[in-house]
C-alpha cells in the first residue's frame, strides 16, 4: 500500500539507529542519501530498499526521535507543577541538546512543509506533550476546560523557554522564567 512503512528487519533497525545518530549530529534539513549512506556503512540503494524512499527514511527518523524523547522523559511526576519542573530539568540538560535541536528542526519543517515527510510531526508532538502533562493532573479534573488550558499554558511556557535556551544558551534566564510560571500553578 502506498505510504506504508516497509517491514522491520534487523538490518533496517541497525541502519535506522545509525542514521538517527547521524541526524542528531548533522540534522535533517540538508539530508542527502549519499553522504548519509557512506557515514553509516550502507548505500543509497539499500536505504531506499529498506525505507521505501527518502521520505520514508525521514518519517522513520522522526518517529525514532519522538520515541526517544518520550522514553527519556519517562512518567511525569504527580502534580502539574512537579511535572513541569521535571520536564524543564530534562529539557535544560546539555546531554539532550542534539535531540532537541533535531526536534525543533522537524517541528519547524512540519509547519512549513505539511505535505512532506514531516507531515503532522508538530501536531503529533503537541499531542504527545499534552498527554504527558495530562498524566500529571488528577484523573478527576484532567478533562476539564481549566485543566486543559493549564497544561496548554505549561506546554507553551516550556516550549518557549526551550527555544530561548537553544537560541541563547542562557539557561539561568530561561529557567527563571519557567520557575516564575511554576509559582502560578
């Protein structure tokens, strides 16, 4: 069926992992199959066979990045303020910088190229993050308009602080803004 992902295999999984490490270092914006294939010990033809197309490879890399992000974040702390504080601590950690730059790149491309392999990446990540924050809210209230608005505001603050941190490197200032928001929750 068109657009369907080719079936997984050990070789596909291995090359996806290598390509993901490459994307973390080099980004996806100017991804070219020849340099990628050379860097990961493959060929463009093998990549096309295993992923169906360059777009298929990009979609697989984006799915891998989303899975990595959600796995690394883990279960949220109970209470929205505690969850936001924990998420900010994770976002501000230097060891996640490459993944977060890749996330920003994919998020922006999804907004300007909605028909490309980036497709619905931005929307899906918003849904991922809102679902994560919802888990920190009490089950009895998480469906209310106020709880939805509260976690949407928290997400907007986190995303804005992350973009600012990535652009400026000023962790103290961005962190102070998040802390100020935490005082209002």
